[in-house]
C-alpha cells in the first residue's frame, strides 16, 4: 500500500483499477486516445505516453513498481523500454511482466496465436535473458494459466561499486 506503481500499456485500465483498489498510487501510460480518455473518465491517472528512448522520463517518476501485462510482446523495441523503466524506478524497484509462452504455443500448435501485432515471442529463457541484459534481476519466472503465460517478477539490479577497483588500478 501507498507505493507508487505504473502500468505500461494500461489499455482500458482493468489491471490499473485493481492496483488502485489495493491501495497503491497507481499510474498508467497508454498511447490510444480512446483508452486514455476512458481511464481518466473512470478516475485513473493515465497519461498519453509512449516510451521511445531509454532517456524518457515517465510522468510522476520515480516508481516503486511497474507492471506490463500482455503488452511487452507488442513493443517494437523492448530493450529500450526496459532501460527506460530501469531509469524511472526507485533503487529498490520491482516489476512484473507477463507474456504469451512461445514454447507452449509451438508445443500445442496454436498457430492462431501468430498475429500481426505480436512483434516478439518469448520463452522463459529469452525473456529472462532480455530482462537481465537490461538491468534487472529475475526473482521468479513461472508458467501460469495452463502454461499459456510466462510471468516474471524482477528487481532493479543495483550498480556495481567498482570504486575500489579504480583506486587499486591507480596505484
């Protein structure tokens, strides 16, 4: 409670409403005008915003937590989005990302899941590697909802203190 959270790609605000009802200071970003207007009309704090640079500063940042619920696979540049989130999180920030499970899609031959607006598909391994590459420590990675969804809980990885190395190198 009382933590500041942001949903990336909040759509019509279904998950954001749940976070607000749970007592968080919930914010969202969304690019579709109709969705932004609907969220704001329903009392949610949503800004029209799209992350297109790792230097982007999100409205009301920094955040204690972020979540991306079945939107990450739609992003044209997920690495940039993750780097921007890393910048906009508090030092002990955490997050949840959920995506369709590519391994399950192939295993069950769900070829109808290959749709034009899914720009990326992830396995547990590729999702965890992407998160680690962009400054996050994976705390938990599991398959949920009949293995259809990969759900990952992450924490912002702390920067390494190499100042002692610099001192030793100077000597």
